[in-house]
């Protein structure tokens, strides 16, 4: 009898151990799948930035940062599942791209800024710049971006962000001028001036836009002065007409 009880005890313990181990393996598998899904998401987001549909000027530092981010994610996937041959192939390809960029890439620092054609495009460009600045901070915090390079890149991206905002502002300013909405014009001019002056080191493009705002401001002030002059003349004429009517000879009936 004791042997039967002992046998049942052993079987029960074996079942418990198997269940715990099975649950552990299942949770491990789920965690591995979650990591792989996250790595794939990071790769997809970074690929989209590398395609650069908004044609923002990319420097060598930015391109290498994005490519190394992809490489890190691919290595993460292989750690989770070393049997994925497609990932191994992509890893080899991205290493070749990194090597090519390191040796041959022509920096985009001096590439001209292409202004957005409309508000939707401007919004997309701003989203792209904000993503790049976020990734730049993340990689810098991980120690993968040199502090000096980080400051230079973040400053350049901030300048691009300002240029997109200023371009959009000028579009709205032109619409307000066409509609002769001089109060709105003054508000936009003030806003644009403040935005450009907030940039630590504005380049020639921004300085040119600041000068253009000054010229537009002079023209708007002249328009407002002319309107005020016409209003005053109309007011004087109206007052004169009222006096004439008041003191004109009484009609006799």
C-alpha cells in the first residue's frame, strides 16, 4: 500500500513539475515573440525614416545612427531566434550598407532645404524631424552618439524644424495679405520674428526670412496707415456734412 501511495506522490509531483515547466516555457515563448515583434516594429519605423519620403537633408551621422539601430534590432531578433535565415541575410546586408556609408557617404549638411509645398507636407516633415530628434536623444543616452555630434545634429534638426514652421507661417501670411487682413498679418509677423530670433545660430536662409518679415511689416504698416488716413478723412467729411446740415438756412413753408 505504501508503495502505491509513494507512486501516486511521485506522479503528482512529476505532474506539478511538468506543469510549472510547461508554463515557464510558454511564458518564455510569449516573451520571445513580444521581443521579436518589438524589434520588427523598430526596424519598420527606422526603415521608413531612412526612405526619407520628405527629402530632408540627412547627415552621415544620422544615416549611420538609423542603420546601426536596424542592426541592433536584427541582432536582438537573432538572440531570440538564431534559426531565422532571412534575418541573418538582412544583417549581412545592413553591415555592408554601414561600411559603404562610413567610407563613401556625402554628408547632407550643405544640401539646400526644400520647402514644403503645402500644410499636409509640412506636418509630415515636422513629424519626421521630431522622430529623428527623439531617436537621437535615445541613442545619445545609450552612449552610441558622441556628445559633440549629438549637439550638432540636434541643433541642425532644430533649425530644419524652424524652417518648416516659418515656411508654413509665410504661406498663411500671404493668404492674410491677399485677404487684406492686416491684424492677422501683424500677429503672424510677430510670431515669425520671435520664432527665428529664438534660434541660437540662424543660418543665411533664416536671416533672409527675418529680413523679408521686416519688409512685409513695413508694407503692412503703410497699408494700415493709409486705411487710418482714409478713415480720418471720411470722419472729417461726415462731421462737416452734419454741421452743414445743422446750420443750413431754414426752409420757409
